[in-house]
C-alpha cells in the first residue's frame, strides 16, 4: 500500500487537509500526517512515497482526490498538480534549514524518527558537559533572542547560572501574537521534541529543574501536541527525575495563555504564569535575576530555544559561521500578506528583503506593485519599495529605522491606505494595552482621535501626533507603547500623500 503524507499543521487543516487525508484513505492510500514544510501556497499538499523519493501534488482539494488517484497519483505519475520531488523544489533547496531541518519529514510525535534525524544529539552532548561549558557554547554561537528583542541568549543564560538561588526556571515564550508570524506554532505542532530538548538543555546549563511553555490560547493544536510530546519524552526518560539516566532532573509543563497580546512581553507573561493579571512591570530587576515567583528565570522564545540542540550537536562555530556581523546563524522568516507564495523561509542573516519577497515569495498575489512591507509585527515599521535591497539583519534594519522582530514580513500592494494602517497601529495599542502606564493607555486612544483630526483637515494635529509618538516612545513602561510609534512615524514619513485631508464619513 502506498504511503501518502498530508500535513497536520493548523494552516493546512484550515484549507481542507483533514478532508483530503480522509479521501486518500478511502482511495487506498496509507495516510500519515507530517509536519508542515511551510509551503503554504501549495496546501493542502500531498506527498506520495515512490522509489525516487516523495513526489508532491498541490494544492489538492477533497473533490480532486479520486480523479488524481485514478490518474496514477499514488504511483507518482505526472499531472498538472504534480510539483515533482518535494525535496528538490528550489523554494526548499535555496534555504539553510537548521531550526526547521526536520519540517515535513516525519510524524511530529515519532520520537524514533526524531532521533534518527539528528534529534537528542545535542542533549546527549550537553549531559556530558559541565553546565558552564553549555552556557559558553551558546554565548560563542552568537545566538540572539528570536522573539524580537535580539538580546544574546547566552548572556541571559550566564546571568541566571550565576545566581545563587534555591530554585530557577526556564520559561518558553510561545505567546506568538504578531501579525504575519506562525513559525512558533509550526515548530510546536510539527517538531515539538526540538523545543523540549532545547529547554532541557537550558535547564542543565543554568541549574533549573522546572520549565514552562506559555502558549497563546489561540493555538489549541500546539497546546495538545506539546502536552503529548512531553508525555512521550517523559516516558522515554528524557524528562523527569533522571533525564538520560544522568541523575539530573528537569520537569516541563504547558500553560495556556489568556488571549492577551501584552503577554508576549516577558514580565507580563510571568505575571500571567503566576496567576495574576498580565501587566508589564518596571525593570530592574530583570527576570534573569528575579523572574517567575521571584526566582532567576530564563525567558526565551520558541525559536531561540529550538536552535539550541543544533548548536550543541554541531558546535558553536558551525552555527556562528552562518549570518553576518552580530547577526549569527539562521532566521526563520515568515512571508504573509499580499504575497504570491506565502510560507516559511529559513536562511542565514544578511539575505535581502527583495530576495525574500520577490525571490521566494514571487511578488504580490495581486500582481500589482509592492508599495509597503511591515517588518516585525504590528509594532514594526513600514518600508517602501525603494528599500527592498536592505539586508535582513538586526544592525542594518535598526540603522534604517526598521526592526527584525520575530521575522514576520507582511506585504502590501499599491492599493493599501497607509493612513488607515497608521491609525490601526494606535487602535491596536489602545485595545491591547495592559493599561498600567499612562503613555500607552491614554496615548494610544489620543492617537486614534488625533489621526482622525489630521485626516479631517486639522493642520495642528500633525504636531500633536509627533508629540504623542515621542511621549509614547520615551515614557511607556514596555515595548507595547514604546514601539507603537514605529508604524505611525514610518507610514507618515514614507507615504505623506496618504495623510491629506479626507472625508471620514
């Protein structure tokens, strides 16, 4: 019986992958559900095992399955929907997948397949190393936080390791709320053991015996998969009281978020994890010194922690050898918005925005010219078409008034109303603010009102917006209010014609 692979990723399921899998089973295939390869424009994607490797067909609808089977799909025959050998697709061969090296290869909860494809090698090496050497390997790799802040992960670990405390914790920030981002969800649903392994290595490194994965409530499949993966790893002896028969402990728990964007900010997340309202708090003390329950805590993003097993397995130098300047390793970029080929692209830092959006993404889905691209989520700045040749690394983007964030890239064509987008930034902040500090809580509301006044022809409103942006940047307690001016300022600078007076009725 021929084996056909159909992605069980939430994005694939949202466009009918479950129905396609059921139809294939009725058609005589042995169906397995793999993780997503991130080729979202081809979903539902069917991969058929043949003597020459996996041959892909996509996008396939439920109604097309019977005809495809009759035309020889299960033998890998040619067809208008056939994309050939999946592993040979230029979209994949041009990438350097490290964090997502196993994407699409096997069933997410198959621990034997995970180990056969290189998994647990980092854990085994870490168990044979002094904790301080694990920390220094992460420092030497140049790994920086992939959640947006870009802080060196090894320095954070070194700080936690240096604390003399009765308890320490590892917390994974999986509250992925930025528009156009989905890499955290993809990894948790598709390669959960990689995250678990990374968190356990972090625990070994800093002396923490307990970890938490804080997952946004909008990711029910990721929550279920992570909980199942923790059970598998515990039963196999890679979590619990005696990990890898080493006599060392590490227990891991999943916590569901409460639907607040602000809980992507680390101190708000910790408050929520403790059962309190998700509110930002002033720093210092930083969480590495006084975090969860007042104890030293490593708080890292999913992609940061999932990169650690590769660093330990292959060596810090191998990881640091990719990228450029202070942006080392690879970054999973996520193409979304008005783009012809949306999907995940993992490449070393330094690739240009043009290579990502036009080379991998194929330009706009509408076929119209690119007008604006938002980088780094809803609080990230906009760039215009003249900036497509910017290198995608932390320093280059910062020097040009933009930020990498979580690697989200949202594309807009020339029909976009940039005044509406700037107004939305204030509106988004007003809705999602935790309300603790006045610059964010009140400034965002005044921003919406003042933007409406500007578009209604009030010339003085422009100066008020400038003052509000300065106040929010300098006075907000956390990045929620502090970064909201980024999309507003960049939109007004790059697209001034959109802010001319208009009727708001």
